[in-house]
C-alpha cells in the first residue's frame, strides 16, 4: 500500500510540473526545445541551474527582458516543479547550419578562450553552467554581447568577461554559429 501511494504521488508531482510548464511552452517549446533563434532551449539542463536562474529572475537580480516579470507569481514549490520537469526532458540541438569556415574559426576561438570552462565544445553543463552546444544562435550571440558589455545582472566569472572582451562582434557572431551548429 505504501509503495502504491508513493508511486502515485511521484506521478502527481511530474504532472504538476508539466501542467505549470504550459505557461512556458509558447516561447521555450512545450518540452523545453525552442523553435526560435532568439529564445533558449532549456530541456535537460541541470535542475539546480534551472531553479537558481528562475529564482534570480524572480528576485530581479538577473538581467532579463521578460523572465523577471513572468516569474513574479510563482512559489518556490512551483519553481522546483518547473526545474524538475525541464531537467527531465531530452535535449535537442537547434540544428543550425554553418559553413565549414565559420565552424573551423568558431571552434578555434572556443578552444582558445571558452573550452577551459565550457568543456567538450560547450556540451558540458552542471549546476553552475548551462549547455552551449546546440543552443539557439541569436540567443547565444545576445548573451555574449550583454556579458561582454558587462550589463548589470548578467552573471559570469571574471575570466569569462575577460575572454569576451578580447572578441570582436564578428568573433562573437562566428562563435554563436559554431556553438549552435554542434550536436
Ligand atoms: C514570452 C516568452 C517567454 C515565456 C512565456 C517564458 N520565457 Fe523563459 N525566457 C525568455 C527569454 C526572452 C529569455 C532570456 C532572458 C530574458 O530576456 O528574459 C528566457 C530565459 C529563460 C531561462 C534561462 C535560460 C538559460 O539558458 O540560462 C530559463 C531557465 C527560462 N527562461 C525558463 C522559463 C520557464 C520555466 C517559463 C515558464 C514559467 C518561461 N521561461 C517562460 C522568454 C520566455
Ligand atoms: C571561467 C569559466 C568560464 C569561461 C572561461 C567562459 N565561461 Fe561562459 N559561463 C561560465 C559560467 C559559470 C556561466 C553561467 C553564469 C550564469 O549565468 O549564472 C557561463 C555562461 C555563459 C553563457 C550564457 C548561456 C545561457 O544559456 O544563458 C554563454 C553564452 C557563455 N557562457 C559563453 C561563453 C563563451 C563564448 C566563452 C569564451 C569566449 C565563455 N563563455 C568563457 C563560465 C565560463
């Protein structure tokens, strides 16, 4: 009996996360795979990263155009359910195409300046850091520009800001296309 009861409540928790996530699907895709170049995919990200970022948006300490206002009404429980739901969804890359020259140059810059943290070509992610490989290209480019400019509420280690400050707009464009094109 106990076993059956705990199974039921686990299923109810999954459903609750998916239910709340209906508010997010219009921009991030129902299962967290975005179809728009300027909106990020969030499927399969570390649950703790998702929960932290959503809390930071909500508290207004993380730069946002939309997410700050959008998260105002959510309880901590809602945020935990959303984070668990998206963490369990399978990641799917953006399928962005890029020519061989762009990919080679992007890979070179990534190896020299970003790979030390964003390992395995930006595929590695954990509680501190999101996946970059296969992310939507315009979202990546905007995030890099905002962080290079040192925009308030854009979080990053000092070494990342230094790496970005060494890059031109063109480098950032190339890097965004390289990263977005990776599986
Ligand atoms: C109207 C479009 C829209 C909706 C709806 C929306 N988002 Fe977002 N989301 C964005 C945008 C745009 C960003 C980039 C930050 C910003 O500018 O607000 C973002 C960023 C994020 C990020 C950070 C991604 C990263 O790579 O760090 C997470 C996590 C996120 N949203 C989760 C959610 C969740 C969960 C919901 C539903 C409660 C939601 N979003 C609803 C547009 C939206
Ligand atoms: C010292 C480690 C470090 C280095 C070097 C570094 N990053 Fe990051 N990066 C991080 C961390 C940690 C975050 C997450 C910060 C946050 O938003 O909370 C991050 C976040 C990002 C994001 C935001 C992704 C998203 O989904 O919102 C982008 C884009 C990014 N990095 C690109 C780069 C690029 C391009 C380089 C090289 C020019 C680079 N980073 C170098 C550690 C690093």
